[in-house]
């Protein structure tokens, strides 16, 4: 059997990774959020959680004093905690990677309206399975993080919006909330401080669009999950019930607890500058050890996550790397052998462009953005040379066509056209011109919709076709040649699948 160790694995272009002299020396997962939940005997009940230090961060937060500033001003305990979250550098773990503390600072606190907090537990990005680990195995960690975040933002009512396909997680959360109330951590006069808070679990109906914060809010209000136009409907000002609202991801809220325990300065030492803390990565696809791994942000490379024995353990024996989807299915695909120019600080302290091979890319928000993609929901999907890029894109396009909410015409119609075109390519009815056709449709979706679903549907198409154009053109040409040879077929142009299809460059509307 071939040795699957990194030094004997080749990229799809035939190059080896990494050179033996540069083989990783053994990066390790760094467990902060996952510190206890996978330990033998750990259970999701409050007793086990408290035996492992649970709710100590909440007690510390509620006991925080006011803070004097050098200019003579004074911050309330809640304001001080909000500043700590900002100083920690914590960025949202749900997809966009926006500063959590800055997001909190946008909340309208002068309107007199109640402020709400919503935990976005609608984990629906294909390839992502990190948040459900917390919900299933350590729900009190999320609840403690939520209570602290609610206290810091003067929230009296909060919701956990959970994906409908997670019934067991919803049951565990409701039980955990019941235990927290009984222990005095939730409800009226929490721990004798006079602070009141209630949290409710709301189950969604299984719509991908509800991962978008304003679509989620519409659904929570009992309406069809049509995302709202921003501006003016920024949740921090006009959110749930037209009141100021904070929407944070499950993992993001868990980090707040650790910022309280560690302090913002110590927390910011984890990870790398502007990419602080830890992050849970969902690793799937053609690796020997798929699973979820927590790392310090930016301290581990894509190559280490795939090939190191402490993470993915390498590709299947005899296979070579073809592509990586680095941040969930909506992120732009990266091709094996690519080299990117990233901004790096030189010895003189000045920023300079440095060539960084794909597998040496640090897994953080900024490096992947500079490489033309994103870390998104931190879901890495690995594709080896056994995978057809045409069929892979066909699978993704079918998903996005099914999940479009239908509010915006470019997305509603365009996502379906993309799915139909890739379906034809996967079923012997393609054309060589379909590569251009797919690109043209995708370009007319992105940037033309109310929410980012348009980009989610179009970016995979644009990147797959751009980086694997030869594969799409070869598939289309082979289909045309097969039809031309078929009995009774005068030419591929007369094929029914072409008669109903607008030509590339002439996008039609209905």
C-alpha cells in the first residue's frame, strides 16, 4: 500500500508537498472551546459543567466593578466588558469574521427600545458541523456565554434560533436552560444581582437562508424568511420587532466566557494579530481523519490541517490533491499547486508581497481573503484527483437552487439556471460553450441581490469554471461529440437541451 505521509503525497499537478526538509514538525490542536466536551465521562448536564468550572465566568462578570479611565471618565461594568470584548480582537465565527466587539458597539442604546440578543444556531453551510458539537455535548458553555453577553448589552430577552434538523440539540438546550433557571443563573434576579434575563429556544424549519441574520429575524417573527434590505434594516438599530438586536454565532458567544476568564490581553495572545483566539475547523472530504479540530487562528496552515497526523492525516492512499474548498461550500475553490501573493511585514517593518503556496496558507481570516477566497464557516472540504469538478459543482448548484428564498429575481432565476446547466453537463447533454454560459449567469447574480445568497450561489461557479475550465469544456465537447454520432442526430445544435437554453452573452429574463 502506498505511504500516505505528506512527503510522499503529490499535488494534482505532479509537484510534491511538502519537501522532506520542510515537513511539518507536528502542529497540535489547541483546545479552548473543546477543552472538556470530548473528555471521557463528560456529560451535558449542569452538574458536570460546574465541576469543570462552569458558570465561574458568569459570577466574575456580574461582580465586575466600574472602570476608571485615564481621562477621568468612568465605564460601567457592562461598558467595561464590552470594551474587553473589543480589545480581545474576537471576530465572528459564523462566516463574515466581523469584529464582535465592534458589532456590539453599533447597538442603538438611546432609542429606549428593548435590546435583544439572538444566538444563530442555524448551522446550515454544507461542510460545517462545529456548532452542533457544542450544542450536543456542552450546551451550558453556550448558555453561560449568552448570559454574560446579554448582561454586557442590557438584554432582558434572548433567543437561540436552532436549525430544524437538530431536534436532539434543541431538546438538550431546553433541558440546560431549565437547569440554569433552577440554579439561579437565569430568570429573575440572577445570583442576587437584580439582573433579569430569559432565553428561549426557537426551532427553524430547515431553510439555509435563515443563516442570514435578517432572514433569521423575519423567521423568528413568524414570517417568511425574506432577508431585509440593509440599509436601513441593520439589526443593531432595526432588528427583532424593529428593536436593536445583536445576532452572534454559537462559537462566538462561547468565546465571551473565555475572554472574561483570561482577560482580553491574554486572550489576544492566542492566534495571530487581527486573527486572535481559537477557531473550530470542520474538516471533511477526501482525508483519512475527517472531523472537527480547534486551532489557534493563523498558527496552522492548510497543508498541516490536511496532512498532519494530528488533523486530517493525509489523503487516501494513492490519491493526490486536486482542490480545497476552504470555508464552506460558498467559498471560492482553491486549486492544488496555486501560489498566492500575500502582504507580509518584512525585516524592515514595511509591508511587502510574498509568494505563499496553497498548502502554506495560514488558516485565518485575512490570509484566505488575500488568496481570493474566505474562511467563512471554517469548513474545509478536501477534493482529491478522483473527483469530477463538473459533478462537484453540479451538486453544489443543485443545493443553492433548492435553498434560494425566491425574493430576488437574479437569485431565484439564476440559481435555477445554474443548476439546470450543470445538471445537463452531468448527464451527457452539455456543450463546450457551457463554461462561458455558467460564468455569464453567475456574473449576473453576484452583487444584484438583497443578501449574500447571490454570492453564495455564484462564487463556487465562477471559481470552479475559472480554475478548472479545461474540465468543463472537455465534458461539454465530449457530450456534443457523442450526440453528433448518435443515430438520427443531425448535429448537437438540434439537441432539445440547446433549443431551450439562451446563448452565452444573451442572459434572458422572464
